[in-house]
C-alpha cells in the first residue's frame, strides 16, 4: 500500500489506525501545523471589488499596495 500511495509504511499504519478508531472521519485531513491563512474577509471583498472595477491579474503585491 505504501508503494501504491507513494508514502511511508508508518504513514499507512497511522491512517489504518485512525480509520479503525474513528471510521471514515479519521480519514479526513485535519489542519496541519503549517502557516495559517492570513486572508481576512475584508481582503476578499476588496479583491472582488478590484476585479469588478478593473478585471486583470492581481498579485499579492498589488492587493497589499491598493488595500
């Protein structure tokens, strides 16, 4: 299974144990330890307004400078 899913054997064991303990819910991905989302609802609203008023590509730089 590890070779088929291109992961390590301990990972397969961990997933099987989560499945046995929690059922299908145990197979769903949980939030990781990585960087958390930094976008706020107001950022999304601002970006939507920009796209409506001037449809083009916006980079993170453009959104930060404009906003």
